[in-house]
C-alpha cells in the first residue's frame, strides 16, 4: 500500500476536475487545514474515478484516506490549541 502524496493528489485533481460535495463540512478559515480536508474529500468522493484514471488500487486510496483524515485531525487540534493559547495571551495582556 502506498500513501498518495500531495503532488500526486494535485495532479489527479487537475486531471479529473471534480466537484466536491462540501455541504456537510464545517467552514475552516485556516488555509492549510482546508487543503488537507480537500485532499481527504477528493479521495473519499472520487475513488472510482481515481482507480479508472490512475494506477492506484482501492487499498491505496483507502490507506491514503485514512492518512489524510488523521493528518487533518492532528492539524485541526494543533491549530485549535494555538488559537486558545493566543486567546489566553490576549486576555492576560
């Protein structure tokens, strides 16, 4: 199994030009988090198209979905923690 990298996802995204369903997600102001979420949604919603138009297997895509979801979750809580730190600092100053 192989994790699909950022560069490979961007190439596939440009090639397939998907319209992602973002109706059930939260609005995220952080650009980095938004990109990671876009990668996850792309892998989740376009699995069949990716398999047809690339050499990736279903297992590769599932493994990559898991990787990008965990990356998103970790970054989300990191950003959330940093926001709380800055809020507390502003409060005390």
